[in-house]
């Protein structure tokens, strides 16, 4: 059988995508930083998918939401701040499709997954996925369900061993062609680009981790500093209580490790807090910038609403909030004689009325 025009034009992109994904899969097998790598790449994939659909969002804004932190909302006015919130909601929805689909989303994913497996039987997983995605959109399907199905499909077909979100988001950019003989090679090229970028980010994370581990040498034989650093690297963000549970040490010992790493520049604190703090490797500094610091009272400020002039001045003092030194003038005593006469007359009228009734 002669190859179709689509297969002929897709040969070079298909080969490049297969090699790039194969190298990435080999690097990620039994990787000690696999959890941190998946965390960052899921954020990036959700950001890219939302951006192609017209919603620009900082991935670290989404990371703050996922970790239960309060993200910093940036905008000149209410419209811009509302746009940031809408974009974050869209990115979070994309994140659910790629990682933890809801029950309704899972039903739609099954249909898209069946279409992928059907196309992969004659054409192979990579070329078949591109063909199935193109047919799915032509038939009126949505991108999100097919993107989520791709994450499962790569594992079930043996392309990847871990649930890495390779979805070729850039293939749906506004200037992208749509004819099959041009779009399918573009889709495969985007897959190769994503795999190569993920591999470069993984190498950078590995280097930072190795440098951090090298700085923990020279410890005592009983020191668990290197193990603690490995655990911090394995989790995207970690608290002292979780670290103490994983290391089987006291909470105070876990804090001592974290404070030492923080002083040496091996980790960063991303919550701006003095309690319930969260820490991460130095590669996650942007997460700290995306988190809103907690509100703290100004020095000398007491509870209650400040006076208007204090708000305008921007400073509060105990003297400003203290009561005035001059006592208020005393009020004139109230004469209740007229009220007592009226009450007595009302009591007499009620008594006469009762006698008439009896």
C-alpha cells in the first residue's frame, strides 16, 4: 500500500517527536524528582492550554491556588482584576482535565480515549493521536476532553511511563493551519517541542538539586540533612510538619533543617508567614512572588475601625486612638414628674373600665 500524502509529509516530524519523547521517557523512569517535575509540567500545560483558548495566566498564580495559598491579584482596575480571576478559573479547569477530571469530565474522556485507540491501531500511537484529534475537532468535539484523554493514552499505548501532559497546545494557535496534510505535521512538531522543553527544564532542576545536595556534604554520619533535602525536592512545596513525619523526627528538628537550608539559599519560603510556612527548592521562587502576604496590623494599632484622618495619614498611634483628655460636659437631669402623672392617670382609667365591665 502506498503512503498517503499526510503520512508522507508527517515522516520527519513523526521521527523527531518519537525520538524526543523516547529520550524524555527514559530520563523520567524512576526519577527521584518525578513528583516535582509533574507538578511543574502540569502547571505549564494548563497555562499553555488556557493561553491558546484566549486566557493568559501566570502558572504560579495557579500553583498558589492549588496549594491553598492566596494568590496576588494584579490589575489597574476591577475589569483587569476580574480578567485575571477568569483566566485563573479557566486554567484551573484545564488542570482538572489533565490531572483529576470530575465525574462528568471522565465520561467525556472515555469517548475521546476510544477515538484515540481506534486511530492508533492502523497508524501507530503518535500519528494516530494526531489524526484522531483532527477528526474529533471536525466532528464538533472539544479540545479539553481530547487533551485529557491524551495523558491517559500515552501511558496506555506505552509511549510514556508517567502521566506527563504532552498535549501540543500550540497546534491550536490562531495562525495554525487546519488542513490535515499541514496540521498533523504541526501537531507532531509541537509534541516534539514540548518534550524537548520539558527535558531541558528537568535537566535544570536536576542540576539545582545536585548543587544543593553537594552543599550538605561534611555533615555528621547521623545527620539526615541530605535525606531532608531529597524529600523537599520530591514535593513541590512542603511544610515542617510533613517533613517531620517523613523523616520521623521532631517538629523542632524539622524546622532546624529548614531554617539552615533557608540560610544557605537552598530553599525558599513561599508563604510570607511566621506560622504554617511552606518551603520549596530554589527553582520555585516565582511562587513566592505570586502569593499575597497576609495582612498584619500596623505597630501600635488597636482593634476597631481607624479614624478617617488616621487612614489618610497612613499611620496609627496609641495617642491618636486614645479618648480625649477633656471630659464631656455633664447633661441636665431629666424631670420625670409629668411622665409619672400620665402613668397614674392611665392606671385610674383602666381601673374604672374594669369596674364597668364587672
